[in-house]
């Protein structure tokens, strides 16, 4: 490559880097150098060829903190056996005394208010006996928990130093675009303090993630390829201006270049509520929502993602009081169409407590309009005659709940339905996620009281060449599952 071409490439790259900003279009050039200028001309015009990320590091790093926690855990019994073997082995093997151990933890956070308020993750400080915050200048402070929200995995801490604190300016996560610069700052692996990694916004609106330490119910994550590692949790994800656009929260340990951050606008909302009230009040409907996939859509006779299927209704919930029933399809919530479960759950939560909301539901092929008064979301939401016969279909081996095999698996108090005692590996039922211990309450819309009802229902379902709709109860919650014969 000729020298003048090389100089031109360098000038253009530096110009692009200097212009880009997260969440808005490039505003103005930071240089007056022309692409065809010689190296001496570029230098003469004062064009800065240094990395634009240096200024971001200098601006943000002083406000990023290390968070050291101490948690105590207690060891349980070394051996556990179900009855009647438990009683026998407890007599033979003396129980080891319980012991308590102190377990250290390391993570990150960032100061967002000059009064000493610090944002981090709920899973970072959960059950911590002591929390120490350390700044970049090595000063240390005991931190108090102002409040914490498991539903979003956000916690707010406070320190009271006798000096002015640096702060991270909060940006606008609604304005970010895929492809914008994304810069993660934190303390990976506990002791690599002040680490910066650079990438881009890879995607927005990610959900259904499982997070080590506790999976939040309300998810709307930013995905980035800026390297995030253990210990980065709670640190800021910033744009090219050094404004926080997210809080680093989760990684994919099986892949590279896949990290997730909570949008800063959600962090701001939670922080405001916690600082004012000590907690966050989220709206609560009280259903198990299910997304309508292709198999469910075919079984229900509707279009995929044409609404939210009500898998079950929580007892004494706003949904029950409003008259919602399992099998209803919520088509519109507060006037807006719905179809994605995670977005629906977040929409309900953000609507707020005691708000009256109109719903459009599809029931028995007809649209019905009702109103529901939302409640407050709890911290943890819970996601007849004796028969001695069994029936097998779609890879399912079932028995009556009072059958010779069924009563060994049936929960106490269950009087009707049939229970799954075995699932054939690789069968349609196995692929649909059915497991031993599941209770079948309905087949193809027919309520199942016992094995007679079940066998009658499956005989009729066998005649139809489409997915069969099962209502399955597991751990006190019911949900619909569509099983496609021969799939």
C-alpha cells in the first residue's frame, strides 16, 4: 500500500471514531484533515490520532468501584435419604455437626450520584453479611444496602465519604442502536481492577436468560460483544461519550463475545423508587403466561404469537378477580397487541400497582373485553376412584393419581387427574418437555378426572392429524403443552 493511501485510511478511521456516539448520529467531525492529506499535513492540522477510548477511561474509571462481600454458608447433612430408609440410615450413620463458613465475593458497581449512591446487581449483595466498597484511589468504605429488587436484579448501595465523589453520567438506553460503541468497565475476577473492554451493541431486548446467582423475572437485556467476565457484574456499560447505557449483569460461559447488561433506563427507574421508598412496586396480573408457538397455534386454531395464552390463574389474584380463566388468549393489554411473553410480563410490571387496565381476550372463538385492577407483584412468583391401570400414548406412561404407581408420585391432596409415571426418551412427549410427576388435567379441551376420561379423550384426539393440547400441572402451576403425534 502506498504511503498516501495508508495515511488516508488512518485519517478516515480516526475521523469515524471521533464522530461516533452511542444512541445518536454522528454530530460533527473532530478534524479538518482531508482524506488525501500527507502525514505532515495531518499532524499540522492538529488532528488527534490517539484512541478516543482514552478519554472515556479517564472520565468513567474513577467512579467505578470494587465490591467485596462476605457471606456465611452452613453445611447440611452429608447424607439424605427418603423414608423409610432415612430412619434406618440415621441410626447407622451419626449426623455430622453443621459448620458455618465465610465465603468472599467480588464484583463491581458504579457511583451515579454525588451523595454516595452506587448501583450494582442484586445477586452481588444477596445474603451478604458485610459489603466493602473500594474506589480506584484505594479508599475503602463500608456500604449499606438502601434497597434491592430481585425482579430486575438491581441493588442500590450507599457510602458516606468525607470527600467529593466522582460519578458516572447516566445516558439514555432507549436511544441506543445495534452497532453503537459499547464499553464495559469493571473488575473481572475480583482483582483485575479498572479493566476496560470495547465492542458494540450486538442486540437489544434479550430475555429468557438464566443468570448465575438468581434469574430475574423482568428481563430486557442489552447484548454486547464487549468482553464481560465474572466480577464485572454491576459495572457500567458506557457509550463513546462515557455515559452509562447499561449495567453489566450476565455472560454466556459457553461462548465468546456474548455479554448482557440491564438497560440504564430500567436501572434509573428502580434506583429512584428504591431511594424514595426503599423498594420497587411492580404491577401484577397473576397468570402463568405462555407464548403461542406453531404447535400450540395449530392446536388452538389461531395464528402463532397472536396473543398470550393463559396457562393457569393464580388463586386470589387480580386475574382471578377479573374473571380470567386458563385457556383464555389475551390479545390486547391496555390497548396494545401482545405476543411475546417476556415483553408482556415487563409491560404488566411497568404499568404499576392499582392501575385499571382493559384486556381483550379470545375465549371460545369470541372476543371478550374485561377490565382488571393490577396488584403488586410479590418478590417471588410461583412460577376420583381408585384405578390400577395404565395407559401409554405419545411416549407417555400414565396412571390414575390413586393408582398403584400413581399414588407414589402424586402430591398430597390431589384427588383427580392422571399422573405421568414415565416418558419414553425421544418420544413426542419427551420433546415437548413432559416429565414424570406431571399431572394431566385436560386433553384437547376435555377435563380429566381419571383414567377413563383420559383414555376417552386420547381416542378422540388420535383421529385428528394435528397437535394435541394438554393442560399439565407441575409444582402447583398449570401450563398448556401442544404435543404433535409422530413428531
